[in-house]
C-alpha cells in the first residue's frame, strides 16, 4: 500500500545535461577533402585513358617527352656538356632516356630557294654570283672594241636586296640624249649586253631611273620626276629586246635627283644613272 505524499514537501530539481560532440574539421569536412582528392584522381585517370585511346604512337611519345622531368645527371656527360672540354663530341648522340631516333647533330632541312645570312654562307654565295655576273658583262663588253672604253660606266655591286647594276653617266658619256628618253647607240648596246647576261639568271628585276639636280627651264612642261620614270621605262623596253621577258620585271621607278651618287655635288653628271636590281 503506497504511502500518502507528505504535504508541503519540495519537488526534486530537474537537471538537463547537454552534450556537445565536436567532430574533426568543419561539420565533419575531413572526409569531403579526401573524397574530392579521389574524384580528381579518377578524373585524371579517365582523361589519361581517353588520351591513350585517342592519340597516335608519335603523339604519345611527344606527351611522354613533355612530362619527363629534366634529368641533370643524364645531361652532364652528354654531347658537348659538362664545361670546357667536358662531355663527348657535339656530333655524338645525346645521352637522354627518350632518344627517339637521335643520331647526334641532326640535319636541318633548308628550303631550296633560301640562301641564308652570313653565318649560313649566303653572303659568300651572293658575292660569288655578283662576280659571275660582273665577269660575264665585262667579257661581253671587251668583245666589242668600240664599247671597251665604256666598261667604267658599268658598276656591279651587292646590296641587301640583291645585285645592282648601275649604268652611270659622266662628263664624256651620257646614256640618253640631253633632256630626253632617247637612248644613244652605245647605251643600247650596253643594255643589250646586260639583258643577255641576266637572261639566264633567276630573280625579278627592278629598274630605277636617276637624274642630276640641274633645274629645268620654266615652261618646259617636264621635270626630273617624269624624266627619271620615262627613262626607266625606256631602259626596260630596250632590255625586253635582248632575252628578258616582261614577267621578269617587278617594277620600274623614277626617283629624280633624290638619291644622288655624289651627294656633295647634286649637279654632277654621275648622278644621272640607271639602276637595274636583280632581286635575291
């Protein structure tokens, strides 16, 4: 039989115990980092599988070489390495793991029309060609007795653009009649010799006319610009009659007295000249 409650007895206090569980990381985020690493690795793996299946053998070799780390120790005793007189000859095969057909100093394919710069022998080739053209012109002039005295009027020089042949006037000789575009007979013969000498040479031609700075009389209706251009065209026309085709000429130019051969004396007759550039 239960005992009756005691009147006015205080109630027992209720105690609430709160337990806080602290997990590693933010809200248990450590597993998320591990899972992200796993997904990234799987993505890289499937990407690698796709690349292996979608590339050729040569492309795979290129990829392998690209990701191969630099091996310093393997380079030290390779061709021409490891300081002065160290290593082996520069023509020996490199001592690298991915030789891929290395056979020493590999050859370089040079385009057929390329001549190169001074280090590649292009300058020597241009000089040899200039000498050949100059000698061919000189031999043809020497074969005509009445033209021998005019050999000094012909100058063959090498320029960055090619080989330039200058026909230069002086106090005793002029290619054209005064103030006109009419060639004198000797000039026609000289241009014939030059045309025949260049007929067998490859390359485009540029004809440039030059005048002196002697002013025209007022009311003449012409000037040095028009005269130099017209003389360049007359020169081209004459050369067409001696083995050169119209397709060989790239352009004709008239520069009047703006490029004097004798800058100290713009009126010097040597400033009157025709330049024929054989482009390299």
